[in-house]
């Protein structure tokens, strides 16, 4: 493989114990190992070290779409252990409350409709949200009281996939801003119990799923074999819900300079302008005018 810059997505199946930033650094090293020209690298949504699963990592011009990935719908499998709540709402924390009430499978199934659709939740104290300019988890680690505001989120789907005495494994599809640890806490409280997350696995992030994800070991092997371009998904893979808008080479040149195209007979909406197969820009069409939302230098 040559030193030609890569633009697209590497979908990592993040292992438990690794942070999202660590995985970004891993990809950067792989790019260097493969002899790829230096470019920007960023992730499309943080996963806690305790969590595993789909972590989209953007390369090159795809980093301009990382913000869209943060806003995307995501899906998770997670296990709630009933009987104890921790300060972090997961396995890593100290127990702060207990309950002798252990719900049955029927109890869990019965309560799930209350947490499906638009709901409000309070984020965990151990989160990256800022309070007076400081990260909430930094304040929590210092032993300071952290008060976070209730936020509106949407649970598109919530199903029980496995039940064992004292534990329930659920599958959830959620809107941006949803904290699964808070959801687990609130489900336990609604069952007159206490609970915390013992397993959290992201199965989808926007258009990307586990079937597209690769391990860090596989990434290393591809880098050493100089076949990294075979595991990079194209930039447009992150825009699977955006229709293409073919443009001519002259029109592409105008869009690359941020200029508007006028008189384009296209329905209003968001499009990916393409010159043959090459992405040119994310554009917004209104009143037959095509305006650049985000240009790509490819």
C-alpha cells in the first residue's frame, strides 16, 4: 500500500478495559505501521472502559462527520445486577445502597414499557459532563457532591433478552445523550430495588454494527501486512441515510470552494454531493439552491 491518505472509518470492537482515546491512539499507530500518510483521527462517541463493542473511528476527511456520529442512534446490550447500587452505577464503584428486594422476570418485563419512548433521566455523577467548567467525574472522585440536571432522552426499544436470579440482561436502542447506567439505576428503583451495570456492550452506533467491527489485534495484523485499506470503510458509509446528489466536475469544483449551485431541480433536504464516486461535500438543498454544509478535500 502506498502513502496515499485514507479517508473513511475503522470500526473497532473495543475490548473491556480500554478507553476510547486509547483506541484512537492504537489506530494512529496502525496507520504509521502501514505507511499511511499522516491524517486526522477521531472517534465517533465515547465508550466507558467497562464497556465493549462498536467504536467508530474516523480517519482523514471522515473526521468532519464525527459530530454526526455523536448524535446518532445507538444500541446496547447490558446486564443489571439487582440488590446493590454503586457510586459509579457499574462494577467499578463502591456500594452506596442495598436492597433485599430482588425482582422476578415477570416484574422486569412489566416495568419496561415505563422506560420506552420519551423519558427523563439524571446522568451519572461519574460522567464527562461539565459542572461549573469541571468534569463531573473529577468532582465525584474528590468526594464532592455532584448535581446534574435531568435531561430528556428517548428509548426507541427496550427488551429483556435474558434473566437469571438477581440479574437481567436487556437490549436497548436509544437516542443521543442516553446513559445506560442511569437507565439501569432507574429500572431497579422502579422495581423497589437497587441495581448497577455489570456488562455493557454497544451493538450499533449509527449505521455501524458489530458485523463491521474488528479487533485491535486484527487491526495490528492488517497494518503489518500493509492491507489496512481493506478494513477502512468509505467515508460515505457514515452517511447511509443521506442520498447522493451527482454533480459535474465543474459543479464539484464550485462546491469545493464553498460556492452555491443555483437552479438545481432537486427536492429540498440534505445530500452527499458526489463527482462520480468521489465525495465532494455534504450539502443542503433549498429552493433549488445547493449550499455547502461540510466540504471534503478528497
